């Protein structure tokens, strides 16, 4: 039998009796839901107390399952920390010393202090027991010493009625509020460091959180975001099965590039996202929209620009939990979460809209450039949304796409860059005899289907990100006559 003492977050324990009991019931349900995915119901017992929960595990020495339980508990919001403990029957002081000494042999050559917390009626005080145990350990364990401050180890005993508990290993939780204790929200997820952390912080405060992804860049980006969203869900969304909502935004990107002033495009894009998210919030009854924006982290996130972006919303609150965080702080949380691996490999697409974005946009100028957009642009994009429950989310297997550093005579090159990029940096193949077709990345998925499929096409873009992503999209649809150009230009013919 393994026993754990679960200490609750101060967000719970400092509430009134009525609210605290309600939150503990919710936390109890969430822990049951989490443990049911790991253990049989007969393998654990959860006992509710005033300011704690006690968990008894009977796993028949299944160390792997025990480790899974520990890791799962560390991700349940509402638990500040928890102790693994050894329990003994309360007898004479010397019997207690005899029981706990074998568990404390690691005190050899170390300093320690004994702390006793006592509940119930006893003939001794907490200090009486602490002094006796401290003296006994000095006699029984070699080269150890008592030190009341700056000690190496704190020997913690809890006496409750007729039971003594030795707290052995302390595990850190994520604190916060139990999942489901707050209203449901939707979080914009891009797969980078910021959006993953902002989503986690809201989940930690008890908000059931759905994931909203605006697909700008094709296969790689979409599948990467789905993977990190599923990872966050499985680790931190205890008791709630979120929706994964994907809205295709390629046509929005196309209109922004063709119809709006370049320096305002990124801001207008985010305003379009806000409008779409608000319409979604009305349908799904979300209490708020969450983003991972942080002041001045990029040009679109100056205070002036953040204000302009927020003014695209009519009634739905916009929450920005990372507003005052430094980037290194965000990355540190991402590493603790385990999402940094995903984020470091995630392509970034918003930057393709503008080379010199405005850092202090005027709302009037933004509204003026937005007049050029089609009136049904956002609703048309929303009509094509895909909604999947996270527990049944389909993750596609990435295909190997051939890379080419040599362009063969019959190959047709498709330049996926925008026209203004091509003007600034002409195609490196312009001086060759190869056929070059210019199709902007946001058009390629549709226009490729109209090309002669007996030909072989080589995708080209500035960094290879767009080429790979859209080639993956098309190969998923069954087109195999595509390869990607790799730097190191060599042309035959």
C-alpha cells in the first residue's frame, strides 16, 4: 500500500467554507477522472479532508503505474504539492523511532531537523516527540547532526489520533483552481512558446479551454499545432475533453496581401482572427477569448497595436495572461510543461504578411484599409471550420517528400513567394531555360489541381517552410508529382 497526502492550493483553502467544499468536490472528481485512466477503481481510494485529500494506492508493487500516478497528480490543477508517506500505528516514542529509522538512513553525513504536526488529543506535545526523535536519530545514524536552520533535510512527522505518518518525498503540483470551477473559454493556439503557455495558465485557473487554430500555413503548421494541443490536453485538461477548432484562413491571407496596406496587414489579420473568435464564442458560449500576446514582444504587440486589435471585439472579453511576461520566463514555463520541443520546431507564418509592420497603428487608418476586404470574408472562413473532440483527434503521419538540389530539364518550378517578394528578390532560376510558374502560397492548394498532372513540379520559396508545408497538404490529397527545392542550386539544361 502506498499513501499520499495531497495539499490543496491556497486558492482553494482560503475560500469560505461553502466555496471551499464545492471546490474540493470538484477537485475530487477531477482526480478520480485522472486516476481512472491509469488505475482500476479497486486500486485507489481518495479521502476528502478539510484542507487536504488523502490517496491510498494498492498497486502490488507496480512501480511503473505508481510513477504514472505521481506524474499525473503533478498536473492536476488545485493541488499545490503532495507527499508520499509511510504510516505507522501510534505507540511509545521508542516504537515510533524504531519504525522510522530504516526509512531515514540517507541522513548519514547530513544535517536535519525534526518537525511534528499533531491533530487530536494526546498525552504529549509536538515538541516532546520532535526532541525525542531527533535525539534518537543522532544515536542511530552515523555522522548526522541537528541544525534548526539551513539544514539538509527536514524530517516531517504528522500525528493524527492513533496514526503516525512520516512524510518521505515531496512532489510539486501546479496549484491553481480545479478544472471546471470557472467558465469555458477558447484559446488561440499557434504552436509557439507563447500560445501554449497562455493556454496552460488559463487551464491552471480552472477554465475548461478549447483550442482555436487559424490555418495560415498548410500541413506542417496544422499538424504541429494539433500535436501540441493534444499534448497539453492529455497532461493538463483533467476532467475536460476540449474541442480542437481549425479555421482555414488562407483566403483571408490572400485578401490581406492583395487588398490592404502592407504595414497594417499583421494587425488586420489579428483583428480578423478576433472577429472570427467572437462569432465562435457566441455559438459555443465561451466566456472569454485568450491569446498569448506579450507587451512589445513583436511589432504588432505594442500597447497601441494591442489596443487596436482588441477594439475589433464587440462584447467578448479578451484575456492576455502573458501580457507582462518576459520571453525567457515564457520559455522557462514552456520547458516545465514539456511543450518547448514542439514550439522550437514550429514554423512561423504571420511574418510573411509584412516586412515593415506599423508599431503604432492608427485605428482610423486600419479601419480604412479594412474597407477593401470582402464583407463575408470572416463568415465564409468560419463556414469551413473543422471541429474535433481532442480525445478523437486524428493526427496524420508526415510523408517523406523528395528534396531536389538539381533541377532536371523537364521539371517545372513553382515559386510560392508573394509577388512583392519576387520583385525584390528575382527567382534564382530566372537565367535558366526552366519553366517557372508564380503561384503565391495561399493559392497553391487550389491552383495546383488545375495544372497538367503529367508533369513534375518543384516547389520553391525563400526558406523551404512554405514549400514543405503545402507539398505535404497536396500529397495528403494524393498528388505525388511534387518535390521541394533544396539550397545548393544546380541546373541541368
